[in-house]
């Protein structure tokens, strides 16, 4: 049994004998605090806050001074926001919950139920308030949303083309995925047309004679991006902002 993923087992159990229109059936909710999903779970102590290991590394980095690695120094001194850092906030106030929900008829081989996942905004310390009341509220809202939207089949989600194809998903998720695909295709077409215009303009002036094509460097790509941005703003009628007023 250990060779069979829980997704396969629970799909067979929850959808066995189901018919269209039957009431939904779900498993219990499994909830874990965010810090239990990170590498800090190995050094977490029940006697301190979940973010204590991170804050210790931060304080040690401040004491290292000029001897510290420059990249780490840059992060801890300029990017890390101490108690207001988003990662610290997640360690202290976010739990990860999941369950399986059967709202579709029986599924055949290679058609599995998705694991329904959501986050619970609630303190994660052992001595903090019980998070299950908050989790129940979000679980019910999620189930009601799925009930209203329904499920559908999507051939786009194949989990990296593994044998266990996940093609039964909430209809809203499929619509969002299709919308993003459409936007991406439109953006790619616009970029190709825009870059093609500049390449054609330079080619028509015959400036390309004797030029060898090689990959752009990072600095050259940045210069090209800045130039294209300025050209596009000028074409759109946008006035250039003086450098001192740009921020």
C-alpha cells in the first residue's frame, strides 16, 4: 500500500459508487503550521516562537560585520525587515491545510481528485489560540465556492506528464489557467511584432553589413530594454520625467 500515493487511494475510496448529483464527500482536514514545512522545522523548539531560528541568524549576521559574505550582508542589512518581514509573518501566523473532496462521479484509471489546499491565517505558536475555528470558516467558504463553480476536465494539468494525470479540477481554476494562456499568447505576439519592427528598421538601413551576431550580455539586454521602453513611451505620447523627480 505504501507504493500507492494517497491521491490515488483516496480518489478510489471517495468516488467508489458515486453517481451524478450525490452529495459531496470529503476527508478530514490535515493542517500543519508553515514552519513545519520549512527547513527550520529541524531546529524549531516548542519553548520559543516559530520565527526564533530566523531571528537568531539575523542577529548573528549583524554581529559578523564586514567579515560576512557580501551577498548575505546585503540581504540581512537591507532586504530583511525583522518582525515585519513577510517570511517571519508567515512563520508566526500561517498554517497550511488540505483535504480531498469528492464532488464528481467515479473516476477511472489515471484520473485522480486534486488535493484541495488553503492557508489558515492564525497564530502558529503552541500556546496561541486554537486555529481550528478559523480553519473551519475558510474550509466552508472554499467548499461552497467549489459547489457553486463545479468541476470540469482539463487536459492542461498533467503534473509534468506523469502517469497519474490530474484532469479533474475546479472549473474556476481551469478558466483562470485558460485566461492566463490567452494573455501570454497576446503578449508574446506583441513583443515579437515590436522587436521585429526594430530589426526590420535597422535591416532596411543596411547597417547590418559586417556585423556578427552573438548573444547579448546582461548589460546589453538592460540597455535594449531601457531603449525600447523610452521609444514606446515616446510613441505613446508620454513625456520624459526628470531623473530627480522619477521616484
